[in-house]
């Protein structure tokens, strides 16, 4: 009998956004592809690669996936460049990373260990330069967006409003996007997003981290932009089910010790008695904001689990004895935690979040009422939509005031006194 030639499985490049927040759901998506038997190359710029190494035990997490390969590509910026400058980063990707990406796909550098040529590219929808390269080498590209579908729909309708705002007074966008005001529309990053969304029809499909039961009416409108729409969320839940079916141990995004600490503390609390506080704003809270938030949590006399990352919150000077005593009696503060596990815990009765879509979706899926403290334009849209339309949470004033925090924590339905 002649030897049969076994073709390698399809080879997918997954190229997430260079921004920090969308990486987790796209990483989960890449794992799902591996569990389906596909070869995956996960492409990162140096900054996002360093974030993964800092927060994830990569070797352990990828050990079950011999078909998962990490690869880095230059963003064209010097090592000491401030990664918080989103505009410079996105412009550099367009001008400097694009030719490197083309070379990566045409040079054969990704073909090794019986891994075939690239069959498809899944890239973040804010990087339209990928379409140009994919068209040149005749490889289909599917966009993936981690925005709230409501934000996506409104952004697709904003160009006319943007032009109107150039010659009129500041406008407020109606229909749940009323928090996008003139200065937001002309901020470089929202302008970039609007431009990129206009390019979405070039992709062969669009992946969104949502599901029909949640967003059916909005998804039907988005199909007019991109007919091949795949609403496959919540991605983290699908990954968990697949891992469980294969008897794999779900791996956390952060250190096992830190998560075990907070989970052990939660195990000692009454059901629905704890407010989970995880505010992942990219700018540091000031000393005044930190202590206003802290006083509000302690004054509410409710239990709280507060994720306070050292690199995102600045605290200097002496801590009032009242806060130390109140935290010891009712609270627990950690450097990091896994939203997935914490929000699913029976002790959690509320979630104070900045309102990014990934966290919001997790709160909805786990049935946890939310208090929104938004910082960016998309978070404001999420907050207004979730609090006014779906009524799954409360919108908090954007100023940090201990009385407002105390009041909202006390009112957050689902939280019971211990």
C-alpha cells in the first residue's frame, strides 16, 4: 500500500490588538482553535508579549497545546517609548509593522515542525492594514472585535455626526451613546476606531464576544456592515466547557497563590455579601481618589474584595487607622485576581467595575449586579446602556466621592449584610 500523504491542519494567525484590555478573550479564542485541532500562531508586539509573561505562566498554560506557538513582531517604536500613547502605537503599526507583517507571511518563517502555510488570519478589527497584506497573499482574514456590539453599531453611524460636530456646538449622541460628546469624537483613538470600522466590510467575517440571546436586535443591524457575523461569546465560558470536557485543568490568568488567597477568603464569607472591586483604568488613581474609594468601601460596612494593582494605583503617606481596621474586619485587598473565578463565587453580590466590555459580559453571565465607574468613552456607553436599558447595574458619577461610593455600595441589590 502506498504511503498516504497527511496534510497538516489549517494554520491560523491570531493577531490581537496591541492594547492591553482585549488580549484575554482573544487568547481564549486562540486556545479554542487549538482544542479544535488547528495550528495557531499568536502574534504579539513586544509590549503585549511582556504583559503575558508578567501575568500568565505561559509554559504551564500552553503545555497542553503543542499546536500553539507564540511569535513577536516589532511595533517599530523604541523600547523606552510610553506604551500608554495609543495614537503613536497605532500609527507605528500602520507604517512600520505592516511591511514586517508582509515579510512574516511571505518568507516562510512561520512554516516549521510540520506546520503548513498560513490558511487564515484572525486579527483585531482596529488594524485594517492586515486586510491589505492578506489580499496581497490571497489569505482570508476574519476580524475580531472585543467592543460592546452597541458601541460598534454607534461608531459605525458616527461619521456624519462627527462632520456635523465640526461646525456646530458640542453634541450628545442619542440612543444610549449620549455620553460620547464632542471632545470624545475628536480624540485620536475614537477617530481611529471610526475609520477602522468603515473598513470592516473588507474582512471575510466578524467575530464578536457576545451571543444572540443578549444582543439579537443589535447583531441583526451589524450584519448590514458585515454579513458573515459570528457571535461566539462568552468566549471564556466556551473555553471552560471545552477544557472540562477534555478533563483539562482550567488555568488562571494570574498567579495561583494570589488567586488561592482571595478564594480562600471568599469561602469564609456569606453568600452575596461581598462587593468585588476591580477598576482596570489605564491611568493611576490619585492619592485623593484612592482614599475616597477606600473610605467609601469601609463606610458602607459591607464586605469587599478589592483588586489594587501596584502599577495602577498610587498611594503615599500614612494610612488612616479607620481604613486599616475597616479593611481587616470587612475587606480583603489583593494585587490581582481572576474575574472569571471571582465573579462566579457565591459570596459575590456586586461588582464595581470601570465597565469595559469583557468585565461587563462576565458580570452579566454570572448574574452579578454591577456598579459602573467609567473612565473612557466606550466604558461610558457600556455604563449607560447597561444601567438604563438592561438595568443590570447602576451608573456612578464619574467623580470619585466617598459618599457616592458608600451610597451605591449600599444600594447595589444582591448584596446582603453579613
